[in-house]
């Protein structure tokens, strides 16, 4: 078998040819404001927006930095512009049940008109009614009624007085009330004079007084009835005057709102209540003026009077769509419960908190009713009660304003219960995939309310067409962000970096926020250099700056390896020892780090001990990889006889958790080396997982892993014998740094694409792996031959030991019998 050749340098970096882009600077390119590579998400959003049935709200899922918010808002606004403006909503007093304010729905713009019209109506009513009740005609008619009452009362008393005088008695007023007294010659008799009269005369007068006193009582009993009759007639007079004024002022208003039955009902209720409370109504303005002189006026809603009594007639304009040209689109950055569903505020008066319908405040669902609301999923979920309130509104399709305490039935305080408002809104949640699948799994209501998933892909196929579109996107960003123009070399370098971001030379990243950040930093370096055009060198400078700001930990770890605090060999050969490669993620920055993996073997029962697992430092995927390589070992070398060895595998100087199966092939190489007693070249590092058939499988972070080992070798001095073994399936993912490509071109470093364990072990040991022959044996001078020989040797030794143990046991039994 011929030695496996290293990769050609041209395969290590998928370049973008600046000349193939067809422009000099981005100023020459037309804008491109569509999103490339998001056909699935576009289809989902268009469907979700167009579907009007209940529950077809949208969840836009995908990684951050992809422009999901901009993408969604642009599509929603385009659709909303074609839809009619929403209705206005008002809350007004419920005169029958004041704690249950009534909701009024009006066409766009007419809610503001109604609020102003009612405010003017109240002012006009006060002036007109005051004038009407101060008019000469009203005063004359009122005085006539009062005089009529007095005349009737006086006439009845005069009749009694005449009867009394006919009997020598008179009616006089005393502190104790009206009484009859003896009367003679125009004077009331004194007690001495009365006592001087004959006894018969005295008795007669007493009898006459009793009769007249009874008649007086009857007259006095009739007085309240006379007063009630007069008051009734006075009220009728007041109603007549007020009705005339009210009818005159409200006829035009009722005609104006004749097409809105609910508004007409409210106006009629206002008219009736004003007529019922005329005295309070007319006195409210004066009381408000007196109060304003003594106290600072309270901030009140538009259209609300400063008088507590007159506020009962005001209109609380909850939603004003007069300036809305299409359906509303609102992004709520702070989706608390009260911000979503609205609230009832309170104000302090005389040391007490009071409220009424004029203090009802709308939530974002009120303002977006008839349109769209965009919310960050994590924000609505982390605000107490907000998620429950949102789900309840969507489920019942109505907006019910109540405090969280009321919603949970934890308070019995008397408060307002505003009439619910019908809800017609489309919700778009924006969040990551993990949150979407958690909600889908654990919230039974989620799948019923958010039936449309707009899944944003984080990469797209890289070809000539997408590269050209990517260039136009870069040109559009440069114009929008007021950046200097980018030349074709800079655009090509950004495209290459985009592939590096997704670790795939055949794909491009759709995380445009990272691209925008890179462009802004490159523009900064161009300005600092006095350039008017951003070039490839500025892009490279920005990339290097991003890495430099983030790689302190990587640099420290590299220093510890160079100082031999962490033991990693990059030359020589050793048995049962190999360099594995891993990726460390630090925030948004990832770097590769070599790790020493060692294996010890001894006679045993075929167990391969993963030390990391034994001490609970190994993740389930890493443990799975160790079990797979154990299965592969048994299937190849223990089909005819039991595996008579045990082995222990460990990541040396590993003090944190380990997960992933990318080291399973590496561990298998070290295990084969230990069994066959064949040394492994320490100048080579390995990555790749293995399956039960010995095939090396693709892994993630291949670029970072290669560069991590290359940096160590470079600092120690490149010898030309150093390199990295990677799965052949990862070749298409290579987007290596230029210094790595240069070293490979110069023959100072090598990267080998490995398809099978046989290819890898041959490279690592310099000895052929050996293929199984027809006679069932491996050829001599191969790794597999030496593995089989060692296993047979261990098997024989184990069988001999077991035989010796059985003999000793039998001798012991015989001795015991004797």
C-alpha cells in the first residue's frame, strides 16, 4: 500500500477570485435588500401573515446576529401597508354600573373627534344651562311656582284664622309652633283675663280650640304634599328647560354619529345623566375652579375634566388611529404584563388612591389591534405573568385589562372591570431554536397558538451566483452604514471569511451582523490609514484585531505548553501516546488546543476503561465514542477467542469536562500502538471520530484544531515532519489561515485526509496496517499482525494462569480431604 499523500495546498483554502466579481468598488453595484438563502423562512412568514385563522402566529427561530428582526419587520411592514387602518377604541363611563366602563369602537380618526366633541359639549352645556337657568323667563316661572306655594299655604291658614275669629279665637305663632288663643276686642287675652271669664265660657273656648287644632294639624300635614307638588313642577320646569338646551346642543352631535349605535347610546346616557344631576352638573365647574386655586392640578388624560364629577362624561381615547395609513406594526422591547395588556392607573386624592375609567391606559396589544406585534421570545418569557397574559389574549381573542393580582384571584379589592375589547392581532415571536423546541415540548398551548415556524438557516451554498449576491449585500450595508466603498479584493476577503465563519469552504454564513461588524472595523482601519477605499488588507487587519482582543486565554495556554507546564510532544515517537485535538469555545471566539492522550494495557477481561468517565468528567458523546472503539476492537481481534486484555484511556492534564466523539479515532490509534508496542510519531496530531467498521468520520472545528497544533509546532520550530490527520470528509470544510497554507506549500507542515483507521495508523507509525489475508491472518511486519500476536500472547498467558489457579485449587481440596 502506497503512503497516503498530504493534501495539496490549493485544497486548504477556498479562495474567491476578486476579478470574477466583475466590479472595482461596491459603489458600482446595485442595492440588494432581499435576504439570500432564506427561502424557507420567507415562505413561512408570507404564509403566516396571509393566514387569518386563529392560532397562525409566527415564531421566527434561528441563531442571533442573522438579522431576523430586520427581516421580519420588513416583510410585516410591506404587508401592513396594504391593509386598512385599524379602529379607534375609547372607554366611556357606564352610568348604570360605573365600575364596568364601556368600550366603544369607532372608525379610524373618529375616536379623537368624539373625545373633542364630548369635551366641547360639556363646556357648551354648562354655559348654555347656566344661561338658561339665569334667564328672566325661567326666574319668572320659578318665582310664580314659589308664590303659588306660599299663596296656597297662606290661604289655608287664613281660612282657619277666619273660623277662629268667628269663635273669638286667633291663630298666633309661638316658639313652639302655631297655636290658637282667646281673642277679644282685637287683643289676645292674657292668662289672668282668660281665668276671669265665666267657667262655661272657658270650657267653650277650650272645646273650640281643640276642634280648630285638629283642623290646623290637617292643614300642616298637607303642607309637605303642597311642597312636593311644587318641587315636582319645578323639576318639570327644570327638565323642560334642560331638555330644550340639551336637545338643541345634542341633535347635531347625534346626527354626526348616527351611524354608530354604541356612540348614540352613550350620548343618550350622557343627556339623561346630565338632566338627572343638574345641580351637581352646574356646580361642578365652580367647585373645580375653587379647588384649582388651592391645589396643584393633577395630570389627567386628554379630554378629561379637572372636576371629578365632570370626568364622568369625558371620553378616554385608548387607541387613536387617525394618523395610521395602514395596519400598525409595533416592536415591543419591554413586553411586561402591563405593557402588553394595559393597566388601570390610580391617583392620590385627599390621602386616598382613587381611579376611574379615564385612568385606563392601553397596552401594546391595544395599539396594535388590527395589525402586528413583534416580540423577543426570551423577554416575554422572563417577565412575570407576561407569557400567560399574552397566551390568554390570543386564546380568547379579547383584551381584558386586569392586574396580575386580579388575574390570579389573589385580591378582593374593589377595582374597575373594563369591558373586554375584541382582539385581532398577529404576533411574531423572535428567538433561538432551543427556546422554540423547549416551548413546543413543555408548553401545551404553544403549538396551538404559534403554528407557523419561520426557521432561518445560518448558511447558504457558495457558488458564483451567491457570491455575486453577497457582494451586493455588502454594497448595500456599506451605503446604509455610511461606510467607505469596498474594493473587489475586500469583498472577496469578506466572502472567504464568511465561509470560515461556518467552517465550510462550500458554504457562506447568513449571520449578517458579524459581517456588518467586520465591515465597520475594516472601515475604521481604512480611515486610520488615510484610505478612501477599504481593501483586503483592512479586512485582514480587522479580523486579526478581533482575534487579538479575544485570544488571551489561548495565548496563556500556549505559553504553558511551551514552558512544559502542560506536556505536549511535537517530535520523536512514543508507544501508547498521541496528540489529540479539541476546540475550546470562549464566548464568540473558538480556538484549537492539543491534548496528550495516553493508553496503558494489561492482562484482563477485555474492558477498556475510560478514566474520564470513571471520574464523571466525560460527557455522554465522548463515552459513546470509547464504547464504539471497544466494539471495533472486539469485532476485529476477538472473534475467535476472548479479548484477554484491559486498557485505560485518559486525557492527560485535563481538569475540565470532556465531550464529543472527535477523539475516538485518536484513542483507538493510541490503543493499537500500546497493544502492538509500536511507537506513534509525536509530530502528528489527530482528530476524527470512528465507527464500528473502522471508518473515520467528520468532526467539527477542523480549522481551529489544525491551527491550534500548527501554532505550537511553529513556535517550537517547524521540522517538515509535523502535521495533522483529519477525516477525508472534512476536506471541503477547510478554510485555513494563510500562514498555515504557506507552511504546507513550503513542505514544512502537512495535512493528511484519512478515510480509515488503517490509513491513519500507517501514517502515525510508519508501519503498514496490514489487510486480512485469505487464510485469516495478517501479514508479518504490519501493525495488525503485531496486535494479533500480542493478544494471542496475552490470551495464552491468561489461559495458563487460569489452569495453574485451577490446579492449586484442586490440590488445596485434596489436602483438606486428607
